[in-house]
C-alpha cells in the first residue's frame, strides 16, 4: 500500500471520530428584580429589597439620587436609602450571572417617587443690643415641615415655620437651645449653645404666676393634693402615723396640719399627722410658701416644706432622685430654720448634705414668713421673705450628672409635720406639746415669661 493511500485512510478514520465542541455551555438563567417600601418613621427613606430569582453572583445598585453601590456579591438583600428632595427617581439594579462576566448581566429599572423634601432644621440667633438678656431667634429651616418648637431647659415654646421670636434668658450662663421641626410624625432637631454674660438685675419682674393654692376653700383641693399615709418611720425613725386627711383642714384662709397624740406616747403610731404631696410637678421657677410653724411648747416636732424629684415615683431611689428642703424646723431649736439639698453625692446619710445651717428667725412660731426658692438652669438659691435675703446657694458643678445635679427634671411639693425621728427627736418628744399645728397661707409657683 502506498504511503499516500495510507494517509487518506487515516484521515477518513479520523474524520469519523466525534471531537469535543469548542462552544461554551449556555449561561445559567436568572431574572433581576426588586421591590421597595417607604419607611413608616421617615418618608424620605426608601427600603429596597433584591428579589432576583435564579442563580446569580454579583449586583450593583444605582438609586437615582447620585448614590450607587459597587459591584458586589449578591448576598445582601436590603438597602435603606435617604432621598433629601421630593421628586421622581430612576432606580436600576444590575445583576451578574454565575460566570461574573460583564457579558452575563441583566438589569431591572423602576421609577420611584418621594413626596416630600426632607425637613432640615436650622436657625440663627442674635443677642439684642442694649438688652443682653434677650435673644432674637429666626427659623431658617428648609424642606417640607408644618410645625416648629423652640426648647431650652425647662421651657417649651410652640412656633410657626419661618418665624422670628425673642427669648428672655434671665441669668448668666450657657444655654443649649433646641429647634425641633416636624411633619406627619417626623421630627428633626438642631441644638446650639447661647451664652448670656450677666444676670438681669430686674429678673424678678419677669416671673409670672403659673400655679398656686391660696387655701381659701372649705376643703383641700384633691385635684392638686394627695395624702401619703402610714406609720413606717419614713426612713428617719419617726413616730407619727400619717392619715388620709384626718389631720388636714382648711379654715380662715390657711391649710392646717394638726399633730395629735392618739396613743400612750413615745412609740411609733402613738401620734397622727399629715403629709401631703402636690400632684403637679415643676422644673425651674420661683417657689414661695408662706407659713407659720407650731407654737413652741417643747421638743419633738419636725415640720418641713420641701420637694422631691418626681423620678422617685418612677423607681429612682432616694437620694438619686434629689431632694430640695425649702424649709425645715425642729422644735428642740426654736427660733431657727434651715434649708438643704440632698443628692446622691451629698446627703445626710453620708454626713455631707449641703445646708444653710440653722438660720435665726425669732418670730418663726408667732408669725407667717415666706420661704422661697429660685431654681434656674444652673443654680438653686433659698431665701426667707425676699430673694435679697438668701440663706443658701448651690451652683451646678462644672462636671455634672444625676449624682450631683438631678435638678434638670420635675420636682413636686411635700408639706408635713413629723414627730421625733433622727432629726426632730434629737432631744426627745415632749408629750405635753400636743396638739400642735403648722399653718400654710399659700403656695405659689412663678416661671419666667
């Protein structure tokens, strides 16, 4: 057989053998898709969910607002995107197949609509020339919003979008002033610090009466007052049993708390008295109570006009809640009164309460006197009869927290007369002094305009 003939036979055989194809397998099928919802908390936030079906490896978002993702693995399903301006936006999701090749991509596109421009709070302020305690505020917020509220410690002022308002800040200090704007339950706020250089010498003229009880009725106003009851010692080893109104009365324009000896004496529960609390609570202001202490007949009585942080009713323990003793009197030391504060860092249990000490007041048992407190954003000061007669001042510490300054939240009034106890019973209880009566002519609360 010739060589040429053999080559022909080989080529014929070779041509009959099935050779593998060089054509690539078809790409895995997939269908890109996504859904979106509007956030219930903020209508300018849209939540996008990748709903692509089939096998795929990568994805990339273009949210139409200038924000987009890089090509990334397709294992992240959701994105929350903020749209500041209202309008129509074209959103595109690009998906890569399993090969990851740029020739193996598909896209899904939707038009989304944002109904509102995001509210962005902003304001300017100016201390008014020749009136250094007045500040002119102007709302400069942008976006869609319906309401504004100005806030600084202890005060809230509803306003009108775009308004200019003058705010009075009586005392020297730095105040955090907040502007809150809102629309349909969406709230945004901004805070700026405003520094007032000096106290207004005429600040007393700017206080307005906001709450009072003149005790002119025939019965105590239970919409304003509630009795605390019990013979528990009240944390001070006291002997009285506080009753639900039996020892409280109104006559002649004064509230009278009458202390009675009802048992053999010298034991817990052998005496009855009253402890009444205001239902209303307050943050900052001028507080005045005009009162007369029981006629002096001997030791054993412990009347007090004071305030407690409302947080104690919500589970905050004493003294972390804070206590303000506007006036305390003990009948073993007649003709003297005092003021004090008790806080977590300073209290009588630690032997370091902040007090005025015993202040001489020779007519405390014979005449009515005004016991007052002015409580501002950064100080408390206590006085007798007039603010010029200050007996104790406590400034907010430079580094403050709830342990040394719980005085940035509401406090309520308490009026009571205890019998004996760790302070009232220092010289024992003379059982011949009963009945004994503390009278209160009025309680008034003023706040700055």
